[in-house]
C-alpha cells in the first residue's frame, strides 16, 4: 500500500518529469521549425502534414532519446528543493529510514521504465516510420544509401545474386545473375538480360535468360533467349533501399524478423541491428540507475546550493551519454557480443549508484 509520503514524492517526481518534457518539447519544436521552415515552404507541405505527420512523431523520438536524462535532472531538481526546505531532514527525523525514503523514487522510476520500454519497442518505431518518411521526402532527400549499381547480394546461405543496375522507379534489374554454390562448387547458374519485380511474395519475371545446372561432369542447359520466365527468389525492391536510420523504423517483432532473414541469407552484417535490439531494453533500465544517482546527489545539503547539485546531475548525465554512445559504437565490433557492449554502461553506473547510495546513507 502506498503511504502519504509515497504518493507525495511520486506526484512530485512524475509532475516535474512531464513538465520538463513539455518545456523541452516546445523549445525543440521551435528550434527545429526555424531550421526547416524554408524546406517546408519549398516542398509545399501543409500545416496538417507538418504537425500531424512530422512533429507528433518527431517529438516521440527526441523525447525517447532523452528520457533517462530527464529522469536524472528531475530527481536532482525536486529532491534538492526538498532538502533545502528541510523536508528530507524532517522525514528522516520522523523515523523514516533512508532506505524507506528510496521506495517512492524506485516506484516512480519503474513507472517511467515501463513507459519507455513499451515506447522503445513499439510506439517510437511506428512514429519513426512516419517522421523519417517525411524527412526523407522533404528534408533529407538524398539519405537513401541503398546500392543500385554493381550489386552483389546473398539471398540464401549458398545463393548469391549479381545485378549490374537496379532502377528503383521501374523496379527492374539489368544484367541479372543467380549463382548457387554447394561445397565450393557451382551447382546452378541463371543469367538474364533483365529481371522485373511482379509483386509479393518475391515474384520476378526474367527476360532473355539462360539456365545451367551442374552435377559433377553432367551439365543441364536451358536456352531462354527471347523468352520470359516467371520465378520467385528471396529478393524484393526494399532490399535496394537502405536508410541510415532503417533499424529505428522497425518495431521489435519486425526487427527480430529482419535479423533472422538476413542471417538466413548468410549475411553477417546484422550487428548494428542486434545492438539496436538490446539498446531498446537497456536504455529504459538506465532510468532506474540515474534516479538512484540523482537521489544520492541531491538528498543532502551541500555547499554551492541547488545549482551546484543540478550541475553535478547534468555532468553525470553527460558522462553517461558519452560512455553509452562510445560503448554502442564499440559493440558493433565482431569481437564483442552486442548485448555485452550495450549493457556495459548500465553495469558501470549501477556500481557507481550503489557506492553513492551507501555513502549518502552514512
């Protein structure tokens, strides 16, 4: 059961937190709007599209990135005020232990943890699909890094395709080739002058083709020059579109499916997507850690006043973000498991939080 003290602190925690979110949201929208107004005018974008498609979803993304930092600053701000108003001393003098005082902070952080966890795995990626699509159309028009010339791509563990050129508008591939290799020996080869996408599931039409099969010294040959053949293989036009932020546009079930699909193709460069998958859980957990650090920093009166405590809180948050980004980048290295690299900052700061809480109790 929540006591009056619990409700009082949780109310202060959450109200201050969401007020901080509101203030930062308004400031960030004004800054972004001033930076992109010219592009909105050039693109002839309506006000409804700007705020309905872009900013509502963009706000989810930017606030999702800063949720842990908001929690730290919020805890430091309202707890320092309580300390300087002698509320903390009064609570402790009333027989409430330091450990008991931490309970409402943990409850508040768990509420934010749950919100951020659901947001990271489902809500924010869905919003990213809309706001990134808007940005790709009106702001970052040349952000598609998908390769369309001299393409070598695995579509299975033993199957590779080569395409001289792919036209994204017509969805046609020129100088198309499929090779299947088993035990370092080619067992199948399909060459075609062109291949045209017909639609899902994975339907293509190849034109002017030759088809060869190899079984030891035996060779099969089909001459399809001046002919067409409808076939299916594990390739779609979406495989030629790669935005830098593609991983952020996939909900967790879609992200898992994408990783399994790439691994099934024999593609080994899924580490970035695995890092993103683990980040979505590790980042919300950061809220709990930073809440405890903020509580330890601000629960006692110190020289320098509340401003100094806020400065300490911001500095700790900046250090954590730096280590987190460095660790995320480092975890893309094949020698380090993605889950280990992503969770290293949380492990380090969990130890720091424990030490700070112990010293604060003393």
